[in-house]
């Protein structure tokens, strides 16, 4: 009876580690499937088959006629394209025989998510939301209001994220803060004539664009279950944002966006 070799066990572990890192940090399912397969072939197995769902990965390698299957639970680590790019680099290096199994393991273990300084993220998000308000007909006063509101909201979102708060509650609170700050600023005499587009633009930082794009891409490429799961999560995040906006407008009696 043929039994798996230590080499196949190690390659299987590395393949599923590669797939899990990609899925945890926002890669679409087709990318996860293709890269894990290329990874296994580059390291010496005959075939790699995988099944991807929203909360788990099942991966099988075939080597010398023997199948070895491994399963890992998926825990969302947040979108981080730096990790996805680094994993792709490791796969390419393995395909070009620049890394052996030991080298691949060392490189994968050394990949850490790239985190930008909090002040930089807050500044860039505030500027981008301010630009959205300007592009949608708001004046420079709306630009200032949007910058202030979205900057405060992004800081609150980062603080809540660092405390590992549920993303739905996080989005609801952040939307409440953004709408409250922008709406209350519009009551100040200086901004009394400011367009209400500032209120709408201040919550654009909460639009789950990346999950929605991945959801559509997954469904178009045959990963319907994963795509529907991502669509459901993005829809819930959007609903939480709407609840936060409506709550702020109701509590403070703010002007509507219309």
C-alpha cells in the first residue's frame, strides 16, 4: 500500500498555507485556486485540487498516485494587497526554481501585512472624500466639511478596528460619527449655505467596493457560493452604514441629502 511521503506532506501544508493567506487578505477565489495549484506543481507534486468556501479551504495534492488532503479554517484578516503580492512573488520564484521547499517556507513565514501609519491613512481618506464632494458639485466649503467629517470618522474606524470590534458595529458607529460631524458643521453659520453633498461624501470611506468587486468576479468565474457569501457580507456592511446614517439624522434632526 502506497503511503504519502514527508515531502508530499510538507508541500501540501505549504500549498494550503499559500491559499489561506491569499483568501484571508482579499484575493478572489480564482486567484487563490490558480496560485495554489501553480505552487504545488512548482514544488514537485503531480496535481493540486482545491475547494474554496467563505470560511474554509480544502486542498488535495496528488503525488506518485497518492492523494493527501488538508483542510484549514478561514478567518478574515482584512484586505491587504501587500500580502497577496508577496505570495505571488514566492510562487513565481518557486516556478523559476529560485526557492526550494525550505526557502519557500521561510519566505511565507516572513510575510507580514503592510500597515501604513494611522495619520497617513486618515489624511489620504479625508482628502479623497473631500475630492468626491468637490467633483459632485460641492464648493470648497463642502470640501472642508467633508474632510473634517471623514477624517474624524476614519480615525474612529481605526480605533474600533484595533479593538477588534465586530465590523458591522464598527461601520454603524463610523457612519453615525461621519454624518453627525458633517451635519452639525452644516449648522455653523460659516457653512450654513454649504451643499448637503458634504454629508453624503463623508461616508464614502465605508463603501465596501473591494468585497463587492470580488463577489461579482467570483460568481462570474464559477465560484458562486463564495461570491454569494462575499456579496452578503458587503450587503450587511452597507446596511449597517445606512443604519448609522439614519440614526444620526434622526437624533440630531439634520438636513436630508436631497
